[in-house]
C-alpha cells in the first residue's frame, strides 16, 4: 500500500508549521505501507498541482494532508471540505481569493473518506486529545482537502482526509492562554491515524456518536 502524506510550510506570522515537522518524524514504512512525504507550500493552486504530480507518480491508496490550526487544543480530523476559497490573509505568494469556486466541475463539498470516527476513537483510547472538526475553514487547508478529495475521485480508489494540528509549545511562548501540543504527541497521533486508515482499508467507519449541537 502507498500512502501520500502532505504537510504545509510556515505561513502568516509563524516561522514554523507543526505539519512539516510532524511529517519529518513519521517513519517511511508503517506496517506494510510505504509513506511518501510531500511538503507543500501554503499557496492556493500550487499546493494542489504538486499533489496531483505526486499522485501521477506514486498512485497512492490513501492521501492524508496535515495542516496547522493555531488556537485549537485538539488534534482535529476534518469531516468535510467545501468548494470555496475565501482567504482572510494572503497565502505565501500574496494570493487572497474571495468567494472563489475551487473546481467548477466539482461537488459543492466532499466528505473525508478516511475513517474519521475510528481515528478519533483510537486517539482518545491512547489518551491523545482529539476530536472531529466540521469545518476546515476556507483558507489553504480547506482548499487542499477539497483538492485531495476531488483528485481521489478523478484517479479512483483513493481514500483521502485532512488532519489539523495545534500550535507547538515554541509557537505559543509569547501567546498567553493559547493552546499547544508537543511534537511527540502529534507524531504519535498521526502514526495512529495512518495505522487506523490502513486497518480500515475496504471497511466502513465505525458508528459512534461524536456529533455536536453547534
Ligand atoms: N494551515 C492553514 C493553511 C496551511 C496550514 O498549515 C489552514 O488551516 O488553512
């Protein structure tokens, strides 16, 4: 099995991105799966073109993309990506699209096809703070999750999903009250998420209540 694991470079006011640091620390082989790592720029369009090139090259069975969600205290597995770019800050090449459709021929939204509930269940059992998120925002992370799932449909038989990571402790030294999580815990979480995605190959996600009222 081949797994494409992507992580963003730093963006906004941050000098590092936990996503690319976690990516570095994930082993190249997990179980029987080969992990192909790809650092992508926090840039609309370009990030997705690099992912498509890699898909052409390695034909992955699973794509998992990682990004930073500064301020969140949990590892959050995203449920859905929507067909819109609406940026509140510039990307790393100065683009700031407003209300732009990502793919004219795409669905309004795509649900993650990795087993999001089984992953959360596994992380919580391992005492890692984790929950489902029902919005990946409208910036480059939602863009990449949407593109991953659009491309998964185009190339067939690929499961895809997106996991947001909190800030690292070094990123919150000057941000009093801001949540963070250490690198080791985040790496353990992503390894467990990959293992769970492998275990659920060809299986339905588990049915447990992790919904929200708002
Ligand atoms: N987080 C941003 C884009 C890149 C990243 O790591 C986001 O959540 O959209």
